[in-house]
């Protein structure tokens, strides 16, 4: 029997490239509906959409999904999740998975995996995912966040830079794998316990997160652990552009036809 966990889906209306993104239609449904379906398929005991926009709030309620209006002034997604936990009155040991509202193709297994990884240990109050990098070019892509782990699968660091730096091999061979170590791409899905969220909201921002533009570095800066569960592969990309919308439409539209 899988462990109990809740899913909170942050959904903002404002997007530079795709305004109103959560409400855009994909295969006959708003994108946010598909994301909620992935959470249901993961057997989440409760699903809450967190938004700061009345249009999204009203549509989510119309779909029969629980929604919470949150403040506009949060500096990170983690802070928004913490507000939801407070508004819902969840206990300190409750496990919450933060599922982004523009990820309609996320495998449900990954949602469950990150929750179960967190539940299976007590050192960290937060867990996340990573996948092995198979394309050498990705190591040097600053849009691909890399992580390195210790022997117990807790994060040592996250960076947009190529880490670890294979000094001797890269100087001779350039962007190619030496085979000495696996390179890991961070997958930005998190599971938290509520008591961790309370602590997080009391911490000041760190210079590392400002330089790298990676909010998870605040956690390491303040001396807490992040458990990293390695999964088989990086999931399909979410929706950031019109091209992404068309790609996801093809995938989900084809899936729905196959199920008829």
C-alpha cells in the first residue's frame, strides 16, 4: 500500500510567453485539468490547485477540483505551498508534492516516487528527483540544472554549470563522457513535510540562490539536507511556448483517441 500524500499544484495566470497558461485548451480540456489527472493517477489522497487569479480559481472549482487563493507576493513556489498547508490546516508530518501546473505529461509514477522517497527516511524534510544525462551537450547547457550527490543520495550541490567538472578529461576531450561518473539532471519536482515548510519560510535568501537562480540552494545554504531519488529518464518537457502546446496536444490528443 502506498503512503498517503497530498499534491499542491501552483497555477499562475501571468506568463510572458503564454498568458493564462493553465486555462489553455489541450485535447479539449484546460491544461490544469490534465495536470490534476496526473495527480489522481498517482493516487494522491488530496489535490489542491494554488492560484492568485480568480479566473483560474473559478475554472478549477467548475471542474470539481479543490482550489485555494494564495497571496501575490510569494518569492518562490515553496513559499506558496507553505501558505496552502497553513490555510488547509495540515499537520507537521503531512507529505506534500509540489506539482507544477504546466506539466501535463509528468509520469504519475514520478509523483508517487518522490513522496515515497521522502517517507522512507527521516534525515531530510524535502525530496526531489534527478535523471541520468545521456546527451553530453546537456552537461554544458545552463538551462539544464545539474546535481551531485553523496553516497547516501543526498544533494551536495545544484548548478547550471557542468558539475562535477572532469578536469583531465574535459581538457583533453571536450564535451564527452569519460565514464568515470554519471551526470545527473535535476527534475524540479519536490515533496515536503509541512514542518520543513514552516522552517523554510523563516530563512533569509542565500547569495547562492541569487547567483544561480535556483531556490533549492537556500536549503543547502541553511544546512539542511535534500534527498534526491534518481529515476529512469527525464520526463517530457512542460508547456512554456506555443510549440510546446502543439507538442503536448499531439501526445495527449493521440492518447485520448487510443483510449476510445
